[in-house]
C-alpha cells in the first residue's frame, strides 16, 4: 500500500511537470529525489505508463534474508552480555567467538532499529591529519588516560606508548597517577625491548616541561628529570600544543576505552595487578594484530642501546652530601652507607640519591651504585656480582709469578709489594738484561753504575758494599722497578741523612 501511494504521488507530480505547471527540477525537489533520477522516472512513465513508476520488487522475498532466530540471538547477546560493547567490538566477538557470519553494516542497522545501538554524532571541524613517519622507531607517542577501567575500583591512569609509523602499542601499564616514575618505566621498557628511538611526542605535563611565565610557551631546557634523561639518550622531545595535535593517540585511547574495560569485565578481573598482566600478555598483542598499519618503509630506526646504565639514568636523581657518620639525609630518612672495599669512607663526598620507578631508593657515587634501600630506609642486600670467567684465576698479591722460582720480597715491606707479582713482558726483561751487562762493564772499568752512582768501581768496591739489610737476594735477578726500590729504601734502618735513592746494589 505504501508503495502504491508513493507511485501515485510521483505520477501526479510527473503529470503536472509534463503539463508544464511545474518544472522538472521542482518536481524532483517535491519527490525528494535527484534530477537525474527524475529524468529516469520520466522516461519510464513515457514508456510503460503508470506501471513504470511502481517498484517491481514488491511482494518477492529477498535473496539473502537473515533468519529470525539469528536476529533474536544477536539481540539477546547484545542486551545481556555485551551491552557496553561498541558495534565494531560486538561484531568481532559475534564472528570469532559465536561463529555468526554476518556483515558489519547489516548488524549496525539491525541494532539501531532494535534500539540497542545509538547513531554516532556528526563529526566536527575537519583537521588535516599529519602524515605518519616512514620508519618504525622515529617517533613514539607517550600519553595517559584516566578512566574507570575496572568496575568498583578507583580510577587510574593507563600509560600507553605508540609507534607513529604503524600505530603499534609498545608499552602499556596502569599507574595510580601519571608522572616521572611512570614515564621512566615506559621508556625503560621500550629501550630494553626495542632500542633507542629518535623523537618522543608528549603533552605539556609538568613532568615534561615548565612554563616560566604564565601565558608564555613552555620550555624543555630546564633541569627536569625527564628532559635530562632524554638529552643524555639523544632523543628529541616534542610538545603538543592542543588535543587535536595528539589526535593519533587520542583516537587510540578512544578505541582502548571502548574495549579494555569490557574485556576485563568478561575475564573476571577485579584488580589492577591482574589487569597489568592481562594487558601485557593478551591485550597488547590483540590490539596490534587488529589496528596496526603497514609503514611506508619496512626498515626500522630503532638502535640497540649499549654501554648505558638505564637503571641509574632513568631514575629521579637528587644531589646530597655524606655526613660525618657515613649517612645521607633524604626526605626525613637517614640512609646508612655500607662498608666497601674501594674506599674507607665517603664522608663529605657528593653522592646521588636515586628514586627508582619500582619504588626503591639507591645511592651512587661517580656513576657506581653503592647501596639500595627500601622506601622506609632499610638497607637491601647487594646484588650478586658477576662470576669470573672460566679458565682465569686471580693472582694473589705478594706472590711470585709462575715463571719465577723464588719470591723476592723485603721482610719489612708491605704484603702488597712483590717483584714477582709484577707481570713484566719480554721487552722489559730484555731491557733489564742489557742494563745488567752494562753495569758489569762499568764496574770492570772503575766507572759508576746505576746501582752505585758514587762508587769508585772495581771488584773491591763490590766486596766492600754489602747489600742492604732486610733484602733477600738469591742469584742474578733483574733490577726491580724504581717504585719498589723506593719502598725498600723507606723500610731501611739507616739514618735518614745517609739514604740515597740509588744507593742499592743488586747483584
């Protein structure tokens, strides 16, 4: 009946247009159709009359009609289990988990007709999208979104890092509040898993930049923690000037907010600790599989990071001075430095207190970590050091070299002094041998030698010059280094006025 009424209306309008009471453009406007379609109706009316204006498909079933049972099943799933899912998300679940093979457009129109889906609002002002970077690892977006991710729990921030080239999610973690610690945790994960990238795109948060004067542009050349770490790593920092400038990350968060809370509810997750595990193990992989695009170039701009201590670099650093009792004052805590083998103490030395992203504290001196502490100031046990390489045994101080038969150490000298412990090479031994041969020739000619510069020479002087007391001489050995001779002289009981730097004879 409705089709016949519509055909009668079109017939009356076309007749009036043929009678030239109205123009054909006015006839198309009255019928709500285009001028081109009105010309087709005119030709059909002139060829077949009234029958040319009626839709001939009326009364015949469609070729691909969806069963009523399928429509009822979809409406029930949407109403009872997936009420807060978007149409796209529900369509994916219906196809993958419930094996209902239907089209997205047909499902959307069906749900809208049943009142289970709302029509999206019209888009606002058009803004030209920025072209993506051609390579992975050039630009990384870092942003956070505050949302009620878990029903019944307090709202937290989800920190997400996205690659600009393909939209891949590089890192994601729930934190109570976005800040320096969450930024360092995300950067550390990216640098360890992928490598160093070129640019970091962020908002104008206080932990990224500062504004010296109200109303002026923010700056990143201050002594901020994040800016300091990025400068050391050689990563350029880019600040966004509007939410629309971060449109790529904003659209990603819109997708995440429409999927992740529903996924957590279906999986029965009720804590943010389990939510972080779910995001790291399942959600990130599923997100990257569905929403990443192919970059313009298949290569990667990520560079492996070698020789940088990320644990100390990516931490909040504070300068402090060590007190006289080897303690460091920090935020009302007294951090006691442990004994170390490198130094007797660090009193009045300037050290660095580190706040690590995982919540612990640490103290370093000249780039070396001295100790770790809990947040309450309790000292943590040191991390086990590396084992020595296989096949390499440490040489004990004060012992002879394996190539030498007997040790030659002055009894009064320190245990750290030993001739054989000095690993001299072949060139040094050859030099000492030449020096001994030259000394013998000078003694034979009555000339001064290196060991006796004021002697008259000859064998008589050798017999009159006994060796220094306290030194064991066993056979012809090479002359010791000058530093060892000085140590032996300092241990000699001779009066100070009679001492000479070269007044020793080694035969």
